C-alpha cells in the first residue's frame, strides 16, 4: 500500500434515521494516534460511508480502521466497527 490511496467504502443501514458517521485510521502502536479522520453529518436510514486516505507510514504497521455511525445528535448513541489491517511503508 506504500504511497497509495486507500479507498474506504461501506454502508450503514437502520430502521430509524441515522445521524452521520466518522471514519478513523488509528495507529495503536503509537499511543492511538489518529492518522486519518473524516466526518459526515448526513441523515437517512441508509448512509453510504466513503473516504480516501493516502498511506503515509514510514515503517510496516498494524493499523485500525474505525467506522462510527451516530444514531442521534447526542453523541453517546453510536455503533462502532473496528478492523485491523497491515500497512507497508511508502
């Protein structure tokens, strides 16, 4: 993945109105540094989730993708999906 764009595509669905999402790429080996964040404040029962991150790591790393879907505007009502992946340096 060195220097390449990483395309993030997902879809969230519910039988009630969702209130946006956040995408994070986290480096758990370095104090949970956030390498990427994308926020979208959209509404609907189906949310297309999209983002593009350019790989800028300088060493092999295990990173974590987090997608947070907000169920309300209160911020505490959310669903989080986490996936680990390995990234090669640029």
